[in-house]
């Protein structure tokens, strides 16, 4: 009995340490949807953009959000809303390339990072995702989504944030009208410091 209790206590202690370790560290996977967490995608993106910067290839971001999610949550309840998010996340994972990355950034907002992908291809992919989501009816609930897209050749200071900002603005534009739309965001050219003329 003593040996059994000792083994049990050791097992509990090990489990508690493991839980403590997990709580101390940022979670890499979103626990509801199974896609990457925001923090983990940002970490991975640093290395991806560093490599892209050396070779100067394109990167694209799709910021996608379920339309009228707050209304859906209020009308259908938390369980149905969670089922919608899980289904959307599964669809995103199934539809992107192996090298692409998808993360849940907010309640009903997802970000897809695609390297070696220019604006034309990114818009085509975002439109395909929008159409696929509109065919979903998780828990019998019609669902649509809007998306903002931004692309750039990775040079200089271009990083994930430089793409997220215009993509998020484009998402807001898509949602301003009827939703269920995809809009391409524009990246502002880098500001240049004027060089004073030599007299």
C-alpha cells in the first residue's frame, strides 16, 4: 500500500509539474480549434520572414473573420458558436498548403500566412476559402466569412506586422458592406528621409 501511495503521489507531482510548465509557457496551439495560437504564429513568422528577406521572395497574409459572430453567439449560444469556429478552423487547415500556417488571432478571427505567394495567388486562395466557408452549415447554421489580404516582396523592414496592418484594414472594408467578401489591402511604400542639398 505504501509503495502504491508513493507511486501515486509521484505521478501526481509529475503531472502537476507538467501542468505548471505548460501554464508558465505560451500555448502553441489554440485549445478550441487546434490551429496555431497567435503567439506561436508570430514566433514562427520571425524565422520565415528572415529567410524570405535573404532571398527576396513574396509573402502573403489572409486575415479572415466569421461574419456577424457576436450575433451568432447571442442567437445560437456558446456551444453552437464554438462548433462554427472548430469547423472553420478544420476547413482552413484542409485547404491550405502544407507549408502555409494558420492561427486563431481573436474570437472569430484567423490569420493564414503564406510564403512564396504573391497577391494574385493569395487573393485566389482567400476567395476559395470564402466560398468553402459559405458552403458550411455547422450545427445547421449558415456561415459566411470576410477576408483581407496583403502581399509583399520581403525586403527591408517588411515583416508579419507590415502585412497584418493592411490586411486588417482590408478586412474591415470587406465587412463594411455586406460581408462575405475578400478585399486586397495596399501596403504603404516605406517613407524616405529627404537628403538636404549640398550648397
